């Protein structure tokens, strides 16, 4: 198993747009990977976010 943790900084007003684009774009792409297990994306507020992806290989 492998995990990828990322931290993001963005303008706070872009939080909802980033969440929408992530759900409609990125998640749709990475879930097709045969090693995909889970993906979480969190808006931490104040223009900060983090994501956590888990893959088998």
C-alpha cells in the first residue's frame, strides 16, 4: 500500500470551486486506476486544504 498526502494553499473564496472540480475531475480519473483504494480531500478553511490518497501499487 502507498499513501500520498498533499497540502494546498488557495484563496479562501475558491474553496467550493476547488471541491467541485476535484470531485468531478480528479476523483473521476484516479478511481479508474487499478491500484486505487481511497481518496479524501478536505477544505481546512482560511485557504488551506489537504488531500490523502491510498493506492495498492
